C-alpha cells in the first residue's frame, strides 16, 4: 500500500483553505493509496471522510513554527510513527526537507508575489509582508528543489516564471487550474438606477491598486468631465485602506464611492449581476477569479494588462485590459463604457485541466511512469 504525505498545516483561511478542500474532495477512494493530511483545520475530517484519508493535526501554522515543521517536524513525525511515505505533496508553495533524493515530492504553488517584476519597501508597514514574499520566501520555495521534485502551479504564467526564476526544468512543471464553479444567480443588488454603477470586487492590499480607480475619476474631474453619474462600490470598509479614503476625501469624491464592507458570496453575485461595469485594477493575482465571475454575467470589464488577466479572460469580448498607473486610460475607458452601455454574451472559460490531472500525475510518479510535459 502506498503512503502519501500531504503537507498543508498553514492552509487555514481564504484561497489556501479552498485549495486544500478541493484537493481532499477530489482524492480518489483508491484502497491502494493512503493520504496522510497534515493540516490545522479540525472540521475537515467531518466534512471529507474517506477510508483512505488520515488526518493529523500538528498545529505548526505560522512563522518559525511552520519553518520547524517543514524542515524538521515532518521528518521526525515520520520516524516516530515508523511511517515512510512514497510521495510528499506540499500544498503550501514551499519545499519540505525529507529524504529528497529517494522520495519524490510535489510542490503546489499558488503564491504569485515572487514572480512579478515589482519592488517592495521593507520599511513601509503596508509593503513589509510583500517585501518578505518577494525577497525571502523564494528561498523556502526552492531550498530542496532537486531531480526528484515536481511542481504544480495554478496558472500557466506562473509555470513559466517559476522555471525561469529557479532554473527548474519546464517539463517538470504542470499547470493545473483550480475548480471554477460559478453559481448562476438571477438576483440583483439594488444599485441606484440613476447612476452608472461601477463594481470593484477587491480587498485593501497595496497590490490591489484600488487607487487606480480614484485616480481615474480625479483625472476626469480635473479635465472637466461630469463625474456625478459615476458611483464606485468597493468590497471593504473605509478604515481598511486609509490612503485610498484620504485621497477620496481630499479630491471631493465622497459622493462617488460607497464602501460595502466584506460581502458574502451570494451578495457578490448579486453585485456582479446588478452593476453596469466591473473594474479590477489589481496588478498581482495568481488566477483572477473575479474576472471570470464578472464575465459569467456578461458584464463589461476593465482590468489591468497583466499576465493573469490575459490568461483568464483574453478571449472574452467584454474585457478591456489597461496599463497600471494610467488614470487617463482608465478614466476615458469609463466614459466610453458609460456612453455605450454595452452588454455581452455570458462567458464560461473552457479550461482543459482539472484536479483529475493532479491525481494522474501522482499515480504516475508513484509508479515511476511520469510523463513529463514537452
């Protein structure tokens, strides 16, 4: 019987936890393979109960504790319990120190920060964690990469950037996208019908580049455009992004912005369905799911001209990709969409890869039959 260790102790919230749940749900109930899931969420056992899954809760989630677990703890646990894996899967970007010459390993990479051409300021409170992920985190991602290692990425653009950054064989990197399950909704958020309602599904991180939308309206205002019809709805609270809010107040845009706070998924869908246009100015995303969500409702989209956006919605006729730090482009595009009021056919991405491909890869590695991509 084959044993697979799945390292996922740090995946406790957000997209990481969603990825872990999708992985566990997709595990085939194969009596010849046992998966040992090292995680920190005690609810997973009840939610996903399968005969060939065993849950272990070492509780090494963050910082020095996670480093200890990846470099020492997992190996010690293995020796203490007299269990030797046939394969190790690290679902949390980094490599694991084990018997790396004899035991194959897969790293699942969903962290995009190390692969963008952007510099961060260590001395800025807002950018300190981004600086860490750009400059320090790659060390942990690549430390134990070797001949017996394989990599799975969530997108093709990261596949190529990973190979280039770490001089890792491209044929041993597999781009397998996450499950995209967008629920159709006929309900609409009750926006002001007298306004041009601009929905910005975002969060208050620097790389989300929310200031781009404020700068676009400032540009229009300074060039004597009437911006009274523009109403931006953004999915966090004023206090979450102080710099954005101060810019809004300083430039007299208080009537142009509404901060909705964090929304449930159902309310997000209502906003997509009810708005006139979706803006997504982020310049750093692994995948860019909001773009697919907006396209599924046939909405016009203004997004950044970045690799993640090109990969996800380049085929959608309603998407316009714009440069960052270009208030003129964003402002004039808003005016154009306001004047034309276009709607488009609902778009569904046809991605060929799935979690099934991941488990085919797993079985091929265990059997020594892996068919590397050319």
